[in-house]
C-alpha cells in the first residue's frame, strides 16, 4: 500500500506549516541541473563500470547532479540473487519505463535529463559525462527548491517542493518527486557478494510521468507542493535516503531542471546574514583579539574591516589575530556574500583599546590616644575602575574603594600595604612597606616636618619644611596624573603656583626618608 499524501497548500499539518514559513527556491536565473536516471541491475556484469562513471560525475558537480538508479522489474539483469534484497519496485505507478525504453542499448545506460542525442534518449556510459557537462551550462527557465523534515518518533517524512519560473513556459510542465536509498548491500555481477548499491529508486510521490502543473508557468510564478510519507514500518533507512524533485516539459518529455537533498535537509537560496563576535572587546594596547564568523545562510565569501587594527582587513572566514597598537574605540564590519546576495554587519564602538593602570598611592597618618588612623589616597593612572587594598596589621584589613580612610593601627611597626588597581585592559599592583608609630612621634613629625597653606587656595600654595626632612614633593590631579614634581629639596619654603590649572581637587604627596604623606588640596577662585 502506498504511504504518501499530496498536500498542496494544506496548512493544517504542523511540520508542513514550519516548512512553508520559509523560502527554499532561488528567484535568480540559474543554469540547469542534471537528473541522471540510470538503468542498472545486480546481474549486469558491466554495471559497476556505470556506477563508477555516475559517482565521478557526482563528485565533479556537487549540488548540480542527482542520480536515480532504476532496477526495471521486467529484466533478467535485475533479478535478485537468492537471499539478497530485491531492488525492483512492485507499485504499478512506480514502474517508470520498460527496460531500455525500446532502445537497442544494453545496461548500463541512462537518461541525461531525458534529452535525445543522435536519435536516442537512452545513452551508454561513455557519453554521460560529456552530455552532463553540456546541460550544466544551459540557462534554466525554472528553479526548484526542496525542504524536508523527518520525525524519528512518528517516522513521518514531510516534503515541501518550491517552484519558481524565471522565464515564460507555454508548454505543459509536470512535477516529479521521488526518493532514493544508498548504502544497501547485495551481490553484484562484476562486483562482489557484498557490493554497496547507491541511489536506488525507492518511492515516487507523483504519477508515473509526473503530476501536471496546473498553476501559471509564466515568469515570476511561485508554486508550492507538499507531500507526507509514512515510514512507520521502518521500510527505509532515512539517514541514507535522498529526495529528488524535477520539472519535465511534457511536450518534449525533457527534464528542464531539478534538485535533491538528503532526507531531513533543505536547499538554501537566501542571501546570507552576517554576524560575528570578538574573543575580547577590551584589548590592552599592543595586544590582539580573535574574530569568529557567526554568519548564517551559507556565505561563500567574507570581507572584514578592522578600524585601527593590524591587519586592517581580511577575506578569510577565520581572519588572523588582529592587533591594536593605539588607544581608542573602533568599529568592525563584516560583509558576507553568496550567489543569492550579500549582507553587512557593522558594529560601531565595538573594540576598546587602552592601557592597564599604573599603581601608586600615598597616605596620611593621624595620631590619637592609643591608636593611629591612616587615610590612603589612590594615585594610580590610566583610569582604574576597581581597587583591592590589603592593610597588614590594620583594621579593617582590606578595602575595595578608591580612597580608603580611617584604617586603624594600635601597634607600632613596619607593615606591608598592597594595592591592585584594575580596568578593562588589565591590572597592576604595588606593595609599600610603611612604618606606623602609635606614639607621639608621628603627630610631632606632622607638626615639625611641614606645613601647607592656604588650603583652599586660589593659586599660590606655600609649603614650609622643617629640618630638611622632605625628599620630594608631587602634586596629582583628580585623575591621578602628576602635574608637579620637585626633588632634592634644600630650601625651607616652597611656593607653588597652581593658577594655570583648573579649579578642583588635587593631591599633594610629600615623601620623607621613611614615610610619605598625602594631603588634599582644593583649588578655587
């Protein structure tokens, strides 16, 4: 019993609905594809040579040629060996044609799009390649697309055939849809007892000579036909099956063009959609990142552009690592193309290149009864965005804010203070060993060592130094950039003119032989 149903434009079947939501046929003019209908048999000693020719044609023309191997029922050459599978078909409307179709040629022989050459429609294997190559360069008036799904649970195969006319056709056309099976083992004369048979004709979904196309066949006409096949008895291994659909000119009986896909696959005649991703969008200056193509729709060419990068362009699907040697914010674009069109994806402000922080900090200590309180000031450059402080012997022992204050020490001694500053481009760390005195000496030193005034200031800053105890003086702006520096200090009075700088908060760092001190300076009118 036949187990297939024609469902032209029946939308009640869920899987068919999913197929109908997309387009699988090209609307651009294309050259003809070839359907090679081979007549062969297990007891034909020369047929393995025909199989070799057909296989080579397929290898040379991927996606352009499909083979259907018929084992005619009324031929002694197709009678199966004892205990071997029967590749002949018994369904009345599956018997496409009698052996040789009235021709004097013997197996192996084949139709090449059913065209007549030298008065013969069926051709010997020696001319298959030549006639195939001729067909592949001819313009086709119609394109065919296929989409199939196979449900492993229900064993249902859904088939959608799409037809698009790129030129007017006045002759009657017919649609032929069938499927073949490969990888079948059986004895073969001229081969072996375990010969692998491929492309064997299994089922037809249309009448013997095809179903008439009753819709318009003028240029621009688009037609969809749907079929369902029930494989619940596991009669065929769908992993080895191929669906073939082709259009025949009923007046000339010649195949115009066709297409084929493995069961569960589909043709793709849409323009690709470009997309990509960078391994890392934040790149330290002088380092590189890798770009990965995520485009869909079967692109065939790629054109990359990397603003600010080296290399600045590539035509490879997987371009080499791209280096960025200057800080900045850059865009990346990718254009992908296939025979159906192109697509461009441009990502602006996509790559950020900069420097990791350079860590520095200062501190200022205040002596209270039985404890010393220290305020720390981050002076790191290159705009850090996170901070990890560790205060050996202090309370609290850690902090994650930029300028931690009121770190308490109750025991005098040397302590390691560490800071790790990070941003999108990396991190840097610094460990300073400081001496903390919980007695009066720190407070006294603060009085005796230096005095800063006025603060706030409108521009002139005075620093009075006692006992030549200061080694160097630095001033930083709020971004951590040093704007003033003096060392080898001999004088007791330092006058610093800040009037050329913008109003705001600045940090004064004074370093002695054993310690450094930080003081916030406010510059205002």
